[in-house]
C-alpha cells in the first residue's frame, strides 16, 4: 500500500451553495464562541491582576530554618533547597533506582501519522473538484496516535495499547527544611535531568518472561522484546546511554519500536509564595472569587520579582488569548460571507472581486466587535480603557462610512462631469 493516497470528490454548484448556507450557522457559532472567550479572558486577567496586587500587599518573609507560629494562616515568601527523607524511588518494570525527588519514565513509540492537504479547482457549470492527498509518515511520539481515524488504516496501523506507559513517581513529602510542599507546588517542579542507564542495574522485563508462546499483534507486538521466541537472547533490547531501545536497530527503526527514557528531579533551591498552614505551605485564597496563589520559581528570587514575573505572565497569556479570539472571530465572519462568494461563482471574475471584498469587510467587522467586546468587559474595573476601546471601534465605523460616502460622491461627480461634457459636445 502506497504511503500517499489522493482522493478526488466532485461538488455540484447546488451542493456548494447548500454547504455555504450551512457555514453561515457555523460562522455565527464561531463568532459567539470568540466573544465568550474574549469576555472570559478579560475577566480572568482582571481577577488575576487584582489577586496578585492583593497578595503583594500582604506577603511576609519567613525563614525555612524554624516554624514561626505567628505566621499561621498568612501568606509567606520563603526559599530553601528542596529535600525529602522518603525512601528511594524505583521503576518496578526496569528496576531503575534513584534517591532523587522525582523519577519520570517517558515512553515513545515509532508510529504512523497522517497528513492531509486539499486543493480545489473550479469547473464548467460552476461545480468544483477537490483533491485530498493523504500522506503517511513515521516518527517517534509519546502520544498514542489513533490510526483508526486514518483514511487508510489497514496498512498504517498503530497499536491501541502499549506494553509500557509513561509514568512519574515522586517522594512524599517534599520539604523546604521545616515546611512541607503541597502538590500544587510539587507539580511545578519540572527541572528534570536524564539518567545515565549505564550506571543502573537495568533489568529486561521480557527476559524474565516464562511464556513460550509466540506473541501476536493483539499482544501489542511484543515480539520486539524477544529474538526468535528465545527469551534468553533478547537481541531486541538495547541500552543506549540514557535510554532503552526495544527494536532491532535504532538507526533503522520499525513501526512499533519503543524508546524509553528515564529522568529524575534532583534537590534544588526554590522560592515559593503561599499560605502557611501548620508546617505546610499551601495555595493562598484571596478575596477575589475563584483565585488562589501558588507561585514557585527556581533559585533565590525575591517576592517583589516573583509578583512582577507573575504579572508579566498574566499579560502575555491574556494577549495570546486575545489574538486567538481575533482569529476565531475573523474566521467566523468570513464563513458568514461565504454564501455570497459561492453565488457569485456564476460570474468568475465577480467572485474573485467579492472574495477580496468580503474578507476586507470581515476583517473590519472583526476589529469593531473585538474592540467592543474587550471594552465592555472592562466597564466595571477600567472605565478609561473601556471608553478608549469604544472610541477606537467608533472611529473604525466612522472611517468606513466616510469612505463609502466619499466613494459615492466621487461617482456622482464623475457622472455630472460626463453629462456636462456631452452637453458641450452637443
């Protein structure tokens, strides 16, 4: 079976009009979703900013050397080296043992993935032929790629179950000297380093198997763990530096080969801001509904800098979502005008002009609604910004109306001049 398949479908003019009419509904839904997203985003930005301002005003410094009972229930800033007295972590499958804070196993499989590209060509009688090309490639991924959704899945099949899954283990508790970190902070500890497996007593689970029956594809293709059904040979099990490779040759991989990497999180100095509760540091609730604080950064970082970084991150994420909302809204308005373009296919030259024109109108409408939505979302807390957004939106509308009037006036003047010239000639 070829790894590239092209499929051509024919769409009559009537079916194109029908689909464009349906897209009006999809476009309306997309615009509504973008408005809701933008409104939520502005509200979340405001709530987060207010919460950070509130936290910054009440934070107090604490020492990790001893527990200060007078700080009970207060928001504290503390820094120290992470540690844990719990027993060493062990991966039960491969017997990897480390005395670090976390142990992560990342499993990647060499799999099929599908790419599709579509191109359409207009025909006589205003129909169109669309050719979709499906291309199948192979690469490693730690995600399960569902090949049942492929256009052609019989010869490009990925397993539904893996022999080994990615996993993470961590010691409990993880402490900053006298303080214990809640999970809301330990999940932010992600500074992993790879483990050199040559320094580990790695065990091949397949080598311990007592099964003499040949594994099947339904068994997740475990034949890669064996060599001609001889579990003592295990030539398909390789340790290459910081990873295990299960397959015949890593330089020439086959679909379903596995690469398993291990990494650990070592003790590290961190700075945190949160609420002191007994000897725990937990998230800090504020007066803003639904908002609590749990800030963590690597190394020794002052409370002032941590709050400034959090405010910057809040602004960055807000602008990212604003741009996403802008693109969704533009796509929605463009879909709403698609019916006009399709009807104009009766006159191809007119359709091309309308395509450009509707995109310009869609973009202008997007900017107006985008500014108005953001402006309205800021009414309660930032009246100046709200008014500014509405002024910008009004300016866009005024500019469009003025441009339309100028165009109409120019057309009337041209017609008047033409009439005058005709009268002189006569």
